[in-house]
C-alpha cells in the first residue's frame, strides 16, 4: 500500500492553490486605481491631434519639398517648319532670363538641331526650326544659312525637348 508523504503534492492541493491565486489576482485588479479623468482627457486630445496631423500630411502629399514642377512646351509642324513654344517654366525657371541655351536641347529624329539656340528662352517665345535634307543635321534654328528647304509631302518627325536634363516633350509632329 502506498504511504502518504508530506512532500507529495496532491491534486486537491493544486486546485486549492489555483483558486487562492485567482482570488489574489482579482483582489489586486479591483484595488488597482485607474487613470484620472483629467489625464484621460489630455491623452485623448493628444492622440486626436497626432492622428489629425498624420492624416493632413498624408492628404497633402507628404510635403512639397520633394515635388518638382516641370516646364512645358508645345510643338507644331507648319509651313515646312517645326515651331517649339515654351508654354510654362518649371521650378528652376528664372522669369527674367528664362532658360539659358546650356540648360535646354532640342532633338529631331534623335539628332540635336543645328544653328544657335536663343541665349535665353522665355515663356511664350517660339523657336522655329527649318529643314534642309542635304545638311547634317537636317534641322536647324531658323536663320541658319542654307536651311529653309520645302518639304514636298507631309512627313512625320520625332521631336524631343529637354530642359534642365528632364525630357518635357517626346512626341511626333507632321510637317508639310
């Protein structure tokens, strides 16, 4: 027969121990004081302000420091010429001096136009390109010697305009 030992823990002792511990935990939770109403209000207002600020920043696009506005041009084919018009200056545009000739480039069919680009290109100003099939490059700024040949039938040309290293126009134009 088994002898009962004082060091042996019986299942009934474990149940009594668990019930006692649960009672002590409940008593401790009941005695624990909550946050005062004033501190609760301050915390709620602080959370609301932080949430509102976060939503505002998210809606406005995370600030304007990283956003850049590009220049815009219009390109037209007319009277055996290509007309490139600066319609809007970008972030780096100087309204007094416009874009200097080292800050922009015009390409037709992948080749930089010949002749001398205007030293300063202002909003609203046209750059007119004329054609000569026997010259290299085939397109040059109007007024360049030996350019101004008629184009016999409507022809499509690829035009690319870069300003401050950014392509602001990359499309085709039909010239006749």
